């Protein structure tokens, strides 16, 4: 886990021995569970270390940019939408244990893995919901209550925004690791953000050596409440993305 430790340090995150041990156990659980549940195509330990864990830790960049040091980051309420194997949410929780985390994963077997993993890693302040984001985001105790929304490998940008921004309070921030979005996708996402109460779409390049392959963070600040119609019913954000031609037809 030396690559993870060094990469995290380059991001401004100091991982102690206990945190590195937790990441090592996370890797073991992920690789073992993947034999039963399709969690990831990345199963080589060194690749898990960089392409899963370190990539997830880049989500700390906007938080550290605002608060300056890991220990200065408050106990923000965070939601990881489409969490899958727990990424990026659980990796960020291991690095910043003060975060209060909700993992949203619609696939029952993946959600069960997350429950077991949270128990195995003895994490506090983590909730798991085996529910679709389109439904959960309309619950009064979940809607516009989070400080930070996270999403990784969830969907193209415009649907991703519809599935995440309704969870955020005004003043909250969406952070989503991305790679390969073209100009059309960015334009549609910008239009979707405005409809959903978000500000301009910003991108933060990832400059640490193991991940210098065109990765960026898509960052959107929530500036206004999301209209009550969003997110639309399950499946609709993906079938008819906001800001796209299909949405206008």
C-alpha cells in the first residue's frame, strides 16, 4: 500500500498505519466478494490500490481546497450514489473518518456486501440504502439534506446530475471522478445543472502521477433548490437525459 500512502500524501491526506491496514482489509474483502458478486473488473491488488482507492481519494481535493487540512474538514454529511463496491464513499471515509456517510446502491447483493464491509471495517456513521436514487431522493429525510454528493462510474454526466443534485442542500457540492467526457456531454450537463439547481459545471484535473491519464473531477455547487419534479421516475434520467435532444423531443 505504499503507492496509496504516497499518492494520498500528494493529495494532502496523511494515512496512518491503522488506515492503511483498513484499506488492505478492504482490498481483501473486495477481491474475495467479487468471486460471488460482480462488483468490479479490477481485481489485481495493485490496480485496486491505485485505480479504485487512490482514484476515490481524489474526491477529497475540493474539500481540502476549502478547509485546508484533513483535520479541519468538518463532519460533513455525504451521500455516495450508485456506490457499487463502496467507491468513492468508503475510501473517502477511511481517509476522513469524521465524515457521516450514506451509501446508495440499488442492487441488493451489492448493498449486502456494503453492509458486511462496513461491519468488517468497524466503521461508525455509515448508512446503507438498497434503493434507487430516483426514489430515495424524494424522501423528506433524504432530499436536500447532504453537504456532499459523490458518484463514480454511475452514468453519463447529465443523468448523474439528476440522480445526485436532489440530495444536496443549497450550498452543498457534487464531486464526481470522470474521464473521457466530450464537449457535447459537458454542454448537456451544464444545461441539466441549471435545471436542477446547480451552478456551472467545473472540472479539476488530477495531477498525481499514478492517475495522470486524463482524469478529472466534475464539481458542481448547489445554488438553488431542485424542482420537485426531479429526479424523474426510475430509469427516466438515463433514457431521456436532461439537456439532450431526447429530452426535448
